[in-house]
C-alpha cells in the first residue's frame, strides 16, 4: 500500500540523518532517474487549466525552486503536453483529464490514493513524472516534496535557508506517496504578534488596507505564510488577532487563502468566522451601573448597544454572526467554523457561564449556519481556559462538532477523552502553545519548547483518540520554526516519530537547513538549547517563587530563582549556557558563509542571546548580594551587567539590520528583561511585557544594579558557601555546609573580600592538618575564593567540628567546618550533606505489571530524563499493586525524613479528582499523593498555585517517612495513575538546602 511505501521511506530518511547523511529522500543518479534538470535543460511542467487554483499556482513555485537550485527555470504549460523532452505532469485525480486518462488506461495505479484525504502520489509513467493526489492539497504536498528533495527547505524564505545548488537533478522513478495524514486539520495560530511581527510585517509588506488600521496584515504577508504552511504540510490557520482583522485588513486575504488551498479558521474567542477585532473596530459598548441600567449609551453597526453580550445585545450579535457566515458563503473559501462564545479580550463571558446560556448560543449559531450556508461545514468548539467548565458540567456539543481540548498555555494538556465512554462522533482536537500572554508571565521572546515534552503530550493526545484538528499557538511564527515543524510532522505521522527518534529528527532538521557535514553538531546544540531553556522561561529569570509553611505563595520579581549560595546553582546553570553559546559560535564560524544568516535566525541568536541573558542575570543578582555584604567587587559586577545589557541590544540590532540585507529590520524588538517593573509600567508588570498604552517599551535593566561607596582603608569581609550573610557583622559564627566523603555537591568555599579600596594580605589557619584550604592566603584587592577540602584518609570517623581562622586587615573571622565521616559499608545512593538526590532514570530496579511498565523519556526533566507509566492509556492501579521503581540507598540518619518528588507539571487529564502516585520505604505501606490536591494548582481558575507549577516547570510534592535504623534501604515509587512523569527524587534527612533544581545527584555505589 502507498502508506507503507511512505512509512518505510520516512524511516529510511531518519536512519540516514542519524548516520550523518542527507536530510531528505535522495536524488537518483544521472541515467537512472527521471531527468528533472539535465545538461542545462529542465523538464516542462504541465498542469490542467481546469484544475484547482492551488494546483495551478504551486507549479510556479516548483519552477522557481528548480531555478533556485540549478539556475535553470522550467517552462510551465497549461493543458498542452510537449511532443518531445521530459515532462512533469501535475494534476488532481478527478480534476485533471491528463492524469485521469492515465488512470483510465491502466497506466497509473491510484490504489490507496483515490478517495483519501490529502494523499499524494509520485510515479513515472511513459517517461513522464506524474505528481498527483487525491485532492488539491494532496497534489500540492507532493509537489513541495519534490522541492524538498532537490534541496529547497520549507524555511527558505522565513529563515533565509539557501538552496543546495547543483547542476543536475534526477528523481527516483519508484512509486512514492507521503501517505495520508493522521490528523485531519493541522495548523497554527499567529498570535501575540506585537511588537515583533506587528512592527516588521506592515513595514516589509506594506500597510493593511482597512482605513485607519495601517498595522493590519495584508495578502502579501499571508501569501508567504500560506506557502510555508503548505511546504510544511499544514492546512489550517487561525490568523493574527492583536488589533487585526483578517477579512477587513485586506479584501484579498480570504481570496488568497482560497488560491493557495488553505483552510481558514478563527481562534477560540472568535465565533462564526469573524475575528473579534471586526467587532471592536466598529462598536462602542454601553456603560451600565451596578443595577444594569445604561448610564452611557453605546452603539454598533447593527443598531445595538455595542456590548459583546448575548444576553444584553443578542440581536446585534446574531446579525454580526450572520454576516460572517454570509461572507463565507459569498467568498466560497474553505473553513472550519468556531462555535461558542467567550468574553471580549480572551476572558470569560460577561453573562456568566450557565449551561443553558451556552446551549442557546450554540443552537443560535447552528441555526445561522443552517440558514445561511450548511451545518455540513466543519465546526469546532474549543474548551479553552474557563470554557472547559461547560464540559465538566456535562454540556456536549452536537455530534458533528469537533471538540478541541487544550493545554494550560504552558504545554500541559488539561483534558483527555474518557476512554470508558463512547467517543464523541465529531472527534477531538488539540490547541497547544509555544507562545503565551498571561499569568504567571508572558513568554514570547525566543523558542522555549522542549521536544521531549512536546512529544510526550502529543503522543498522549493521539493515544487517547485525539486526531481531528490540531492547532499550535506559535506567536510570531518566526522564532518558533523548530517546534512548529515538529508539531506538524508529528501530526502527519505519529508512528514515524517514537520517543527514541527525537534526536534523529533534530539531525534531519539540521541537515535539511544547513547540510549534512555539521548536522550532528548543530542538532546537538538545538537539543541542549531546548533542554536548558525548558528549565525556566527567560522572561522569568528575575522571579523567585517561595511557599511558606502555611502554603502562602510569594513572588519576588527582583531575585533570581536559582540559588546564589547553595550548590553553586546559578554559576552552574550560567556556565552551561556559556558553553552552549561557545559551541554554537564555533559552528557558525565553520559554516559556509551562505548559511550563516539562516544559522543566526534558527540557532545562534536565540542561543547566544539567552546565554548572554543568563550572564547578565548572574552579574546583576551577584551584584545585589555583594552590595549587601559591602564587597568591593560589587561595582565591577554592576559594570559587567551593563556590558551584557549592551550585548543584548547589539545581538538584536544584528538580527534587525546585520543579516539578510536588513530584511528583518524591526522584528527583534520583543522586551524580555524589564518584567515586573511595576514602578515603570504599572500593575500588570508582574505578568505583562513592558508596555504603555498597549505599545511595547524598550528594555531597561530590572532590577537596577547598585554600587558601593567604598572607604579608602582596607577592611576584612568573609562570606561562605551556603549563606548570604557576611562577617564581621552577621550574627553567629559562620558554619560551612557539612563535609562528607560521599558528597557530590561542589566543594565548599570561603570568600575573603575587601570592604575598602586599599588591598590587604590575608591568612587562613585550619584547626586540623587534614582540613586543606587552597589558597592558604594572599593579597586581597577585591576578593579571594578559597576552596576547602578534607583529607579523608586522615580524618577521624564520626562528626568533628574544625575551626578555620581567617585573618587580615587587622581582624579575624572563625569559620566552622563540620566534618562527618560515617562508619560501615555503603551501597546504592549514599546520604551526604543531609540528603540523597536521585535522577528518576537511575533506578536500581523497575517492576512492571502484565499490561503496563515504565518508559524512559530522555531529557524531559529539568536535570535529566523522566520515567512514566506506559502505555499512557493504562488503567489506574490500587496503591501498592501497580508497577514501581526502586531506588536503593544508604542512610546514616534515623528518624523522620521527607521524600520530595519532582514531577512534570501535568494537569489532571483523567476523569478522577487528581493525578496520583505513591511512595514507600522498604516494606512499609505506600503513601498516596494526589498531586492535584497537594499542589492546589487549578488550571481553570489559573490560581497562584498553578502559576507556580508552570513557572517553575515542576510539580513538587512530598511525603514524610520514619527511618528506624541506619543502613541500607529501598525507596519505592509506585504508579497509581498514568500521565505522571517523575523526574527526580530527593530524600531530605535534615540538611537539604534551598535551590531551584534541587541538589546534584548523590554518589552511587554498587548494590
């Protein structure tokens, strides 16, 4: 069958990419394949004049692509087949007499193609290359597949990827099909497009055509979007809505969609094929008092009150919707009609969320469709945010309506179909986010998607029967190229992309856009970029979220989430980013010059700019800490922060004017540093981008750095690992974190610093010869870091406190080193520093059941892989009866301990009251944790608990246990529900210190 031909071809492609070969099915050798271009002459492209508009148009793109690669432009002929020379025959089954004649003559086998949805076929017949398909888009996808084979990336225009130049093009003669897509409608939502795309597009393509609205997007802009959609095998679009109205901004917009063969839709808040801005531009809502009486009249084009309210302005709303469907009928474009109603501005309805009201709204919309067009037109109801309450309350749309479930705006799907119930006849869809505006904070600047996380959620959706319509919010589209392409590739054929092939897909993406030679290295950068970026959105790098004993959540928008003093966390994560940026820069220098603009757009800018932002934040927050300690070095860090801010501006300027001949001027204007600056731009600052009057503000450094006015005389200062305090001055005696022969945390340190401008000499005297300090002293101009280590061969057993005396500038500070050398054998993970930390993938044993086991998903966690029950559709299990993961360890501490489970921040997608897991030690009864209840996160109310879990990208829950005796123990993590992903487990025996990612993994000895 053709679908099997496709499957094998695609898997061969991935295997080739994994071996460092080309990124697409290969070209044939000259003399063996069809001569698309040979000896300076190109095959003639023939298409029927009566075929679909999209088919007649796409042959021009094919001719242009062939010219891009070879410099030779093929002739395009309508209806007439040349008597001599090679011919490419392009046509739709049932709409091209030239193709249909071949089928009738038995020369073209369309078995498995005819009658299918969007299914292509390529076959050489009588020496002619036939590119056909079951319908218009099936043909178009087949034509663009030829473009990809010859070396034209789908991103040739949007990311300036150069074609792979070659003089000869010969295509394989074998019968080939891309197969039938598994998800019927596949597309994206251009959204949150100000300031980047909203600044750039009208300047590049010209203003919108609607009088008074020059920032609208015209048909020239959308033509480029539509072309890229089809090259990526997408078919469905929600157009931009921030102050934009697709139908009004250019009368040719819908006609252009029809010309390209695109299925148009409108977003979840825009019913009946009318964008909400079409209402806002022409309506002024009435103002009412608390009793509901109009105090200031409003108006709209339909004689109503101007209110977006079905209860108070129902007749005008109905007329407005009717006009939308009439326009759809009149302009005869293909579309999926959004049903339902939300409040104006992406909020809940002002009329309340009563089921009867929504039932009436949908019935009214269906009546309009039946009267003005047909209820056979595809329809969708998207259960976004508060709309999901209707589903929870039992309201169901008519059987033929597609039900679209959504994620929580942060990549965690909120609801799956209940497999215990009959499936909804209209099928299910998915609305997913790679961009978001809202609480806890916007993320719009650069791609922050982690493919492992996206894969897991898409796999789960498809496994639960969600396959009718998928749409992704991609913000400006540009900047989210990689996750968008992955989303569409997976929707086309989920079986071709199992988890173990994600790295192969990344290599194929790199090879297609940058060639095979450096594809593996580029893919490695892309992979590590997604892994590091997923830890926290860059917009949130100045917010620390804390929870007190009473569960009260506090935001500090002038503090790093990473620890400045524990486990060297901020240094470690920043250094990882600097290493990644250095790798990307080296690759850029080795690439041929023609690829460097594309590399900057697709890889280097986001990598380098994010690394620079981490460096800025490290300097900034270290500066603020050092100011409180009175360190002389604080002033240098203020200067470093300002230098990194200048680098941020310079990187954006290069994007805008230094690449692609200035093509993208104005695009890289998204603020990302000044979030939280309430004093500068008001009460929305904790979540909204810096803006005034809906216009983005340029970034400033926030929080602002500070400088210390230093005295002339030298003055001793001492700070230590694990503390933000400084001595002399702080209360109590400084105590270093506990030393252990089994510690995996970075070595403890003592910082000796100057609180004045005059240098001084310092000395360090440990109270025991087996406590080693390097260096033992020296000249202190600003600061000197001294690393403390233990000679474990000489250290006594048990716990010993050793004083370390630091002297200089006429004063001394005594620092205590607590040294713990346990006795007895150790096995498994070993307690040190008051904790045991384990990556979930490093289990000692895994115990499955007959129909469910555990699946490792590489790098889905913030610090490693994740483990999840598999298959994802497995039934829930009684606590202690399901599969489990076992972690063997040695504990030296007895009494109460806390087990912290670091879990992916999944929503409760199942029918119960929350996702659950269980934990036990040894043979004790498992303790069950309902994650949803324990965290308190509500993805419908979008409360602070939910903001915390999504912002921190983790569900952090705990259980308390009692360890009766020191020695060897087994921690067991039990499956109760599917859809739970455990990333890391930490046993706090009393010494766990605060950090964002948790402590480094503990040392592990053979069991």
